[in-house]
């Protein structure tokens, strides 16, 4: 008899490796552990944003909202998208419970069971499990560590077939911090369009780009009807726990997502939508300061890591992570992360948590102050020197 304790769909979802490390870190009772694993800003949500939620809740904004979100927020999101050159209007915006729900509802909308979801890795792995939940099969295209995980349009295009329902492209990338060239990404859009597939452009780190002005994929493509852009308040405004994200895309997709949103969460928490509106339309000083702090930390960490022999790192152009090639050390990336935790009291994410392409690497997050970051890198250096020195 088939075991029906959980559905086959759910059984296909593998536990995330990063969780395993978090669990080990919780059990580990080392002194003065340095946390460099977190995927969220270590800053407080700006005061005017918190205040907007309080005022909304006190003022009685505590009912359900329309499935696609409150109108002023949808308008503000459309305006932000237009400022990035995207042809957007409020009717084609859906406010979701974080970028993660925007991604999931989009994949549910544009794929059928048995379709494939193509994704270059290393990458934040949630879309891979979301694809499985949608009954689709994830297809990973491993980018090459030899060129710092640069975008490889040809290899991604090779993976696109008539079975492809969606291609997920994340730029700036978590974990590598690479910012992909939009014209190269657009070649993928054209290939996807030839096979009636969509490209899901995950741009949640767009505002956290340090070198040059970032460009949105939907702003450069001739096939905006095939591109769905995902964004969120989480990283830009230190609002991870508020859970407000969105998608902007072609009308058939946003209409379908709005329809199924009724079945998943109905709408996003109402005071949180008002907070998001304040984040998008209020003073941008706090977000700029946070970005400047991340940039300073990036420079310090990358400079410091470059002094460590036997490892290498491609300087991240965006997001807040350094993805370090530690393949010269013994064992898998999970073994390396475990030794770093238990022997050196530093928590970092194993590269294998980001798909097949990430093996041999460790991800350090800059979501900690400079002093702790320097201490973490110093301990990592001790580990590298100990493990690579000839005996
Ligand atoms: C690449 C990427 N996309 C999307 C998300 C989802 O963020 P949220 O759901 O908080 O908006 C994350 C969070 O870590 C991420 O790293």
C-alpha cells in the first residue's frame, strides 16, 4: 500500500541544507559564536515605517484588503517599476506575502505538472522546492566557479525546451552577489518566449547594488509579455518579518495570481501593507545608510579575504554576501561549515545549500557589524591556514 502520511508532492521536497546548519548552530554551545549565516539585514526597520503600521492599525485598517493589495501601495509599486524603466501600471501589480510568495504563486501560474523550471545555480534554493510543490521538475544549470559564477546565457538556453514552463533568474544573486548583464539575460527571455515559457526575474536585491546602476530585465526586453518581476521590502528596508513583496508582470499572469491569492493567503497583513507604502513613498535616508554600511562591510570583508592564501572570492557587486571558494579544504562544503562552527565558533552557510553549483564554497553574510565580521574572517583564516599547511 502506498504511504499516504504526506503527499507525494510534499515528499519530493528536500529539507534545506541551510536549516541543518542552523539547527546545529542552535545546539552548539560555544563561547562568543560569530553569526555570519543570516540572510537578512541586521538593521531595525526605519521608524517612519513602523509608525505607519501603528497608525494604520490604530486607525482601524485591520480588515481584509483586495487580493492584489491596497490601491495606494500598488500604485507606488508601479511607479517604482516605471522609474526602473518597466512598463507597469497598478492593475498589473500583486502584493504578496514576501517575495517568496510572489515567486511561488508565479511558478504555480506559469507551469503545469510535468513542466520544467530552469534555474542557474548557485542560487537561493526556494524556487527549486517551489517548482516541486507545483508538480514541476527543477533543472539546475551549474554556473562555473572558474569565472566567478558569471552568467552563461548559452548554457541556460541549451536547457530550455518545450517542457520548460519557467526560467528563474536572480540578479543580484544570492549567494554570489553577481549582477548579471541584462542583455545576456534578455537572450534567455527570447529563447524562453520561443518555447512559450516565462522568465521570472527575482530582483529582491536590486536596490543593494554597489557598482554602477542596476537595470531591470523587464525594462530592456522586447518580450515584456514573458517576464515577471519579483521584488520585496525585505532586504531594501530591513523588513524581512513584515512579509511584504510583490510581482509586476503581464496581465494574464497577474490576473491569475490575484485569483489564486484568494486560496492561499487572501491578502497580505493590512497594517504591513501600510508600512510598505511608507517604505516606498517616505524618506529614503535610512535605506541609503543601510546600503552604505553594507558596501563598507563588503569592501572590508573582500579585502581581508584576499589576504587569506588557498581560498578565493569574486567581489560581490550586489546583495550582502561573500561566496568564498574553499574547495582546497578537505571535505564537502557542509563538512567545512560544520568544522568552522564546532572548532572555530563561526556560523556560515555551506555552498551546497544553494544547489549543485555551490559545492566547495561557503557563504558569509555581511549582516553583522564590522568588528564581528572581522573576527569571523580572522577565525576562518586560522582554519584555512591550519588545514592547508603542510604537515
Ligand atoms: C534571492 C532571494 N529571493 C527572494 C527572497 C525572499 O525574500 P522575502 O520573501 O523576504 O521577500 C530571498 C530571501 O532570502 C532571496 O534571497
